[in-house]
């Protein structure tokens, strides 16, 4: 049997699903921090997250029906009300049997996050909005998820690791610094990549961990893009790593005036290539695949 690598679950906001994973009226069972949860989307579009097993007799609520903004227990068809964004401290006010735990959840930037604190504390920081998310100029996330047996620290440590860029990301780094400010660790990088088809892409990126499980990178270069890296403990030995790559979409639409067809085709090729590289880059960081 493998040894536990995590002595305590970290505290913060963790992504438990991409928004696209749960449609209105759908419920989904989630397994994180050694517990079972159910997330469902009510008719108002808001996400609620509860303990998966009914406090009455243990029915799996993920098998229940979403009715309005509540979920029906599959054993009794009794409705379990869960106010959107209710905090755990509000759970006493929840009608049914009052003991059903409500997890503090938010949906932002195309992902569903749950606050986890083993000590039961309330959130004390927020996840910032990506202003470009959902705008017409940007593509939606290309979404990927990996199940990995590792300690989350193995992934987090990348934020301060300049040395792996040439070998792992095939980029040369000219400028590199990291700052730590409360719950945020931010890496500033400038460098260049030699493109496979010839030419050089000069880039500058700002990459911030907001707490121990949610990272956003903004990169400017030949292509503007955001990358999301979110990892959430399943248990003490494994985690889900979700990645998203979001690109400015102008290169994929009509060819801008003054841009030659060749340049336009090349920029689209780079975009596709970049998306593929983004998909591969992070798993390589931790020798995950
Ligand atoms: S198991 Fe009885 S109400 Fe859910
Ligand atoms: Fe890296």
C-alpha cells in the first residue's frame, strides 16, 4: 500500500469542476478531501454544493432530482434546500433536518470552486475575475483534466523554478522573479521561444497562485493567452489537476485588414501549436504522464 503523502489538506479555494460539467438541472457527485460531495445547478443557474450523503439515512443525493433550486432526496423525495453561496455557518438555518452540510461554493471564470478549510474557517480571500473571460474576442477554455498520484507541493514548487524552462518548456528565460504577498505567489517571466517552424516568439508572463490550488497565468507574446492550472486533493495520495488554455481569438476569425493570407495562416498554426504545447507543458513539469 502506498504511503500517505499529505498530512493535512491545504486551506483555500479549489476547483471541483469546470462550469461546463454541470448543466442546469444536473447533479454531480464529487470526491475530494476524502469526502463525497454533490454539486447541482438550480433553475436560477447557481451552483450549490452539499455533502453527497443525505443526513437522514445516507441516500446519495447525486442520484436525486434537481427541482427548482433544491435537490430531492432519492429515498423520500423530500427537498433539500441549499441557498446558493451559503456558508457552513448558515447550515443550521437550512430546513431539511438541518444537518446537511453546505459547502461554500463560487463559480467564476468558467470554473466551480469550493472553499476548503479543515478547521471550518470562512473564506478570507477571493478569486479575481478574468475580465476577458466570456468576451467575444477570446475563445472559451480548452479544458483538460488529469488524475495524478502526487503531493500538491510537487506542482506548486514550479512557480519558483526557473531552471526547468529550457528543457521542459523549450524556452529561454531572460528575466525571472517571484513575489509572495499574503495568499498569492506570483512569478514574472520574460523570455523567448524558438518556434518549430522558424522564428522567435518573445513572451512575457505573469503567473499567480491564489492560495494553494488555483493558478492563473497571463502571457503576452505572438499570442495572448491565459492558462488555468487548478489542483484539488482527492485524498491524501492523489489529486485532480484541471488545466485550461484560453486564447485571444482574433487570429481565428476574419483575416485582419493588412494581414497577408500567409501571415494569417501562420498565426493560426501557431495558435493551434500553442494550445497543444499548453496541454503538454504542465504534466511535463511534474513528470506526470
Ligand atoms: S435519506 Fe431520508 S430524506 Fe434522504
Ligand atoms: Fe513549468
